[in-house]
C-alpha cells in the first residue's frame, strides 16, 4: 500500500508542485529590470489591423478609440478587414471614414471566411508599416499605449510585444470575478517569462510585431492567431514579450457557462500550440528561452494528463487511506481555494481539449459574439478610452 502513497505524492507534486514552483519563480522574475535596449524616440510607421465579423455593437466605439490614439497621424495606417459581416459593420466603418478623412483608414472585405488568422494574413498583404499591430474590435487602448510600448521594439532582438488584458466589468458577476482573478495571476506569470526573453502567450487585444519578423499569422495552423504566431519567433530567436504598458481593456461574459465555453475554445488552441512546440523541441528548432517553453509544455500539455492520473490514484488511495481526504481541507482556505479550483478547472478543460484535438475537433470559424452589448459608452468614457 505504501507504493500507492508514493505514487499519489509523486503525481501530486508533478501536477501541482511544478506549476506552483514555476509561478513563484516567474513572480520573482517579474520585478526584475528589463535587459533590453529601450528607445523612447523609436517611432516607426505603423499598420494597425482590426479584424471584424458582425461587430456592429462595438465597431464605432473601436474606431473612436483608435482616433484618440497619441501617435503621429502620418505614420499610422488603419486596416479594418471584415469577414462577411451581416449586421452593417462595414457600413458603420465606412461612415466613420467619411467623417474622418484626416485618418488613413482602409477597409478590406475578406470573402473567404476561413477564420481570423486567414483574415489577418489577407490584411497583412496590404500593410505598409514597419510594425504591424493587431487589435480586436471589442478591445480598447489607453491613448498613450503606442508611445509607451513601441520603444521596446527598438531592441533588435525583440520581434513582438503584447499587453495584459484588463476587464472593464471585473466585479459584475461570479464569472467575471473569477476571470479577473485568473488574469491577474496569468499576466504576472507572462511578465516573468518576458523578463527571461520569451512568453508563448500573446493577446489579440494588443500585439505589435516587427514586419521583418512577421512572416504570417499562425503559420502552423494552430487556430490561434496570437499564440500561434509567435511560435516561429522562438525558432528564429526573436524575443516575444508582454509589457505592462501595453494593457488594454475589454469585457467578459457574465455567465459561468459562457466562461467555460470561451476557456474550452482557448484550451483547444493552446493544446495545438504546445504540441507544435513539442515537435520543434524534438527537432531542436527552439532557439530561445527553452526552459520557459519547456515548463509551459509541462503545465499546459503534460500536466493535464498527469492530473487525470492523479485523480484516479486519489480515488483509489482514499478508499484505502480515508484520512488522506483531510489534506484537501487545505483547499478550502480562501486564497488557496481560488488557485486550487482555477487550476483543476484548467486541467480538466485542457484534457477535454486534448481529446478534442485527437478526434479532429478544431475551432476555426468565428462565433457570433455574445458579450458585445455589455460594452457601454459611459463605461468607455469613464476610463477615457473614447
């Protein structure tokens, strides 16, 4: 019976201990100084891509937000690429263009409807900028975001930058509170990884890439236009980092079920992303931050498998050692409870996603947005986003 306990403790350490160790290490790294050549005078020509699909509830707010950005107008090209919207999104954008001839805005119509990455690659062919910036229609920037972030791209080793997501409605429901808590921890980990030179986690709300480094979006067809894009950066030894100054604001659905749906879709993409990293590791093609990427593979790909084994052994061990279940009382402590249940939920969703990937389930076509109506004008004005 002692073998059961040894197996249980071993799986428990690999499932939770390694993840906790990685988080603590990244938390310490996050407070260290940047080892980059940062230039406040770096002002490259930009192409900002906004992909849309039935965004009539928010697109006018988005255009107002971009019009407020502090950056030389002659250096900015805005491209709105629409994938067959059926709700008047394109007409709203064209009306905005007519009212603001001083802004360089191009509207592209992508009739293929092959997903967001395909739309971005279509728009990429029309980009004139030395830096390509991507921002989703439901995400909003502080007016000084470009002035504060592009200076990181002055370093020749940096290929791309991204920012942390901040929820406008973080206190509105149980689902948004949970997501806000998750994002706080997740963004801290991303910052620590970035201080080491590379984080595999990019966000569609704000990501900026050097045009020379960006060959295409999601070149390995993972279904993730952000995380999937920086895979090739790891191959070519470009740093991909998250900078706190790149924070952007968005909203999140109010229901727990919708949150689970979004996280399941995202987990499906991450499984594909980290499977590609595993393949590249086996071919010795990863050339930067190998330790960080390896730890993320353990957490996001191997961890879910170990977790299922841990659950099975826990059930069996509890039948033979009933007092073992008392250890789980630790998980009822307020702070521990949040981390514990978020981790368990993430592992379950990742494991389900692995099964989905194994059976060919993939999320490519955009879903109709269910949370856009939560964005209100007064909310955006409160944060000075429009």
